[in-house]
C-alpha cells in the first residue's frame, strides 16, 4: 500500500514538470498557432541559469526561482517580436523550423561554454530533508515541487477564468477573428502570452536543477514526452494540458513499477496512450474537434 | 623490457633486422613507411555524452605522445612526419563505420584510436579486420572486442566490463555487503554489465536479490520507482549497484541522495564512472562510493607529472581514457620504431606478447592470445568533501588489483 502511494506521489512529481511545460506550450499554441519546439531549450536555460547564478554570483535557489522565469520571459518576448511574429502568417512549418533551429543554437551555445558533462546543483538546504507521511517518508523537495506546481496551475486557471485579461486570452485562443471583430486588440496580448509560456518553461527548469542532471540536452530528452502530453490533452486546451501532464506522470510511474516485467510496454507507455487517445478522440482528450469547413 | 634507452635501442635493432629479413609487403625497398609518414586517427564522440571523458582532449593526449616520441628519438626517429586525423562518430555505429573506412582509405591513417560506445567500437573492429589496419580501442567496454569479435588488427587497451565487475563486484561484496540490487540501463552495455556483475557477485559469495532494467534512454529522467523499491526488497539489499552512465548516472545518484538510501542502509556502488562524472556530481554527492578505475591522475608522482603537463594543454585533469590514449599512441609509435615500418602485420608481430611499462600501463602486457592489453587496475573510493585538498582530486585508491587478476583469462570465443 505504501509502495503504491509512493509511486503515485512520484508520478505526480514527474507530472508536475510535464504540466508546467505543457501549459506553456498550450497557451502559446492557442494564441499564436505556433508549435514552440524551443520549449525544451528554455527549460534547459532555466536550469542552467540557476546553476550559473549560483556559481558565478552566489545567487541562491529562491532568488533564481524568480529571476530566471522573468528573465527568460522577457527574452521570449523579444524573440517573439524579433522573429516568430514575422512568420506567423506563413505555413506553421516555418515557425516549427525556426524554433527547432533555435533549439540547436541554444543547446550548442551552452555546450560551447559549459560542455556536455552535467553541472552540479545542490538541493536548497531548507528543503533537503524528508517529510513523514505516516505510511512513508518523502523528500521535502519533491513535496515542495508538487505543491508549488499545483498552486501555480490553480493561479493560472484563476487568471484565465476570473480576470478580464484571461477572458481576452481565452477568447483570442478559440476564435481570434471573432475576438478582433469585437474591437479587441488581440495582437497586444500575443507577445506577453508568448513570454509567459517561456517563463513557465524557465521556472520548470529552475525547479528541475536540484533533482535532475543539469546539462545542455536535458530539455531535448524531456520535450518529446511533453509533446505527447500536449497531443493527449488536446492541442491548445489549457485544462487538457495540465490534466494530461499529471496523468502521464502517473501512468509512467505506475508502468515502471508494475509493468517492469514488460520493459517494452513500460518504456513506450506514453506513446501507447497517445496512439489510443488519438484513435478514440483525434483532437485529444479535452480538445475541441474542428468544425468541418 | 624498455626500462633503459640502451635496451630499447638494442631490441629495436633486433626487431628491425627481423622485420627486414622477413621481407615486408612493401615493394619500394627503402621506403619503410607508407607515404613516408605516420598518421594516427582519433575516432570518438566530439560533441555528445562522451565528449568530455574522451573527446577532443584525447586528441590532445595523442599529440602529447607524438611530441614525447619525437623528443625521445630525435634524428633517430623512424619519421618526424607524424600527424593526427580526428573524426566525430556521434556514438552511432553506422557513422563510426563510414568514418573508419574514410580514415584508413583516404586519410592514410595507420592506426585508429579510442572509439567509445560498444556498438560503434565493434563496427570499427570489422573495418580494421577488412582493411588489415591497426585499431586500438580505448573508450568502449564490451568484452566482445577480445571475445567473439576479436581479430588480428584489433587491440583492447584500457578497460572492459569484466574488469569493472570483477573489481567493484567482488570487493564490494567482500567488504560492504553481500546482498545486491542491480539497476541497469536496458540496452547492450547495461545488460552486459548486469551479467558481468551478477557473475562476479555470486562468485564472491554474494547474492543479487533484485535487478531491474530501466528504460534507456530514460526520457523522464526519473529513477525513483527503482530507488523506492530497493529498501523494500526481502532480504534488504546492502548495496545498490548502478550501471547507468553519464547524465543518467547523475540522475540516479541525485535521486539516491534525495531518498536518503544510504541512511536506510543501502550503500552505493557504481559500475562505470569517470573523473568527469565525479566532478559533475561533486564528491559530496558520492562520498564513500566505490568503483573500479583503470588509472587515476594523482595516484603517484609519475601520473601526476603527466597530469600536470596535460592540464597545461587541456586546462583540465585527465580521465583514464585520456591517459590510455596517450599510452596507446606512444606504444604504437614505439612499435613502429622497433619494426622500422608501419606495415600492420609487422607491427602486430612486435606488439604481441610484449610487456610494457608506461604512465598508464603498470605491469602491462599485450596478450598474444586475444590482444587484450592487461595492466594493474585500481579499486577507488570517492573522498568526502572535507578531504578534497585540491580541485579534481576526488578519489583515494583503496587497493591495486594486479594485472593478472584484473582481466579475464583469454576467451575461447576468440580466434585471431
């Protein structure tokens, strides 16, 4: 029983990373119709930024948790203005290629300076212990990540559903043309939304630094699963991406724990789920089917 | 054999005469080297996961060997025209295959060095056999290079899975605990390591109470399922043996510490670890971990002298792969000098059965039976942070494993 609870907890922690990354991808896709392939690279930059801040300037984890998302968010906004914005009217493939190329550039720049070997980052001392849940002990840091991610997702949900900005963003996501017809300047919100999505990726990166290997390829490995998560949740669906993020984390953890005799299944379970979901609901679990033209 | 220059010169003369008497395949008569020069090829990972433990710094090590060789022989050297070719095989067997062919055929390479990643290493062995050109493997671990895939032109220089398992598996079982839980990446290298370790542990009177193949590559980066399982096994394992490498090893160790398995009585043993891995994780994260090392830069004055020179050129301390590349290039050049020709068959003849002593090879011997280069190995333990006196000095050597025990006996599968 305690084994099951522990695996569930772990699945949720992995899921928290998927959810934060998928949420950023979903809002960006919804607003800009851009599949941001560079999302993993910004996650990596978040983790590396935390490492560089700590080793070069002595900036602690807590400050990095604020500095990196804000800094990367601003960088994302600059990027959107400078290049991505210019390609949104063309075939989506152009931005796909652009962001993919950007990923390679960012990865190699970091590689050039810091090499491929993982860089060390210690868990903040405040969170280095374990919490006793009666049935089992669990690392404090993991509890913190889970709580923090859930809070953040709730906050984003609140902003999107209860504020005027949120309503504009949701409307613009679903029917940009119609929203414009109501006299709302959709374009104004595109850049901040892109920056916000990138900021979330950077935040996930900072959170990952103490528990994952910090190296230039850390995002490239993860982003493949995150894309599967977004597809399962439904492209552009904000709730879907979060739910699918946590769900896939759970499925992966349970698969590893209880299907370890079938390594082929436990290693590919995410993609099996994705295939089944696509067969059953081609627009994803929470995606809306496009009305036939 | 060559402790003094006198002995070296004498033996060189003998082999030289023998070589000429045998009548090499060269028709030119006076021309002893193809193209009047020697070309060494370093084929390894120059941008990926293994580019720091060998990579470009292995090229630096090979260049050091050339400089040392030239300085030693001066005008008596068989040639002063020794160059290095390099290529990136990206750890892909097919790329390694085509790059190796290109090196031998078009770049005039006499010897290919390094080639980490077992699957790529085996491909290059096939190319060496086909082209009848020399190949010293350093970076790969598979024992197949001196087993069923061995051939006349391939030598396995630095280490292999047997050496790692025998050193770490046996000693840890005897000194730390009998019950093991093995976690390995589920592909050729990991499966090979798991088998080698299980054999060594059982032979030492230990028991593998559980083993799991983790997904490879592990895209989620999460190993907690396995780490949580370890202390719940019955009987409880005394040691977690992880066979993961590079970034995956970093993930396992970080999470091992997160779940405080050491406090729960489960020690840590690592299958394959390079100095660069310890640097990534910091000694604090690994303190007390035992593993088998093929060479350590601060083991004695001789190693340290080499490490100091290496640091001046490369800006970092050498891993055992760097030292082995240096040694392999140097021993090849010595063999060519002795044979007076770069003809592969003549050089192989000079190398087989030779005993060698240099900065990397201690009590070294190039076995004629399977071309395994045997030498002393070391059981090492990561120091606690408080004992780390200078950067990169992360390890203390607990025990020297004599060359005769460090490697397996020649395999019956190998027919040269």
